[in-house]
């Protein structure tokens, strides 16, 4: 039986470089990924190096609020 709180939750990762460029309207869009994290093992914000299709490079993608 499952417990009341789900341990694994869905998180959205967003490119940190594209967010800064989007303020100046230089970027055509913002790269986003959806993944899961374990709430007990990683209680803080989650960061991964993922490929950004707008920057055409591997950049750090950080967790954002839903």
C-alpha cells in the first residue's frame, strides 16, 4: 500500500542561459525538460546538465516552480 505523500514528484527543468537571454528577447525560446525526483533524497532545488536546443550546447537546467 502506498503512503499518503508521494515520494517521487514531477519537476520541470528550465535552461538558465535562455532565461537570461529571454529578458533581452534575443532567444527564440526557452528549453524545458520534465523529469522526476525523489523528495527524500533531494529536498533542495534540482539541477542537471542537459542539451539546450536553442543554445545548441549542454547547459545547466534548474528546477522551476509549477
